[in-house]
């Protein structure tokens, strides 16, 4: 997380944009208060593709089985 003043942001905007594109959070402070958070545009983010994670997650066979009574009673 990077915090800068409004004056610094005005002087270094291209560098700040690069930081945001790399995943860095940038906050701009005005009158000693965090006023603005720079975030990446949703259009810039990669579009998700249907089925891109098919077969990458596994659910246990007992997923739908009831939990034991000891779970609900917070017993070891």
C-alpha cells in the first residue's frame, strides 16, 4: 500500500498508474485525510471464460453428509 499527497500524485501520475496495474494499492491524501484510492479499471481486468476452472476443484465424497454432534457442541 502506498500513500501519497495530492501534490505528489499530480507530479507522478504515470508512475502511480503503473503501480496500480501491478496490483499495488495507492491512496491519495488531501488535507491529511485519505481521500482517493486508485484502482484498476474493470475493463482492464482479464475477462473470465466459462469453464476455465473445470476439473481444478475437488469436493470430498462426504460433502453433503451431516456434521457430527461434537462439531455443533464445540467439542474436540
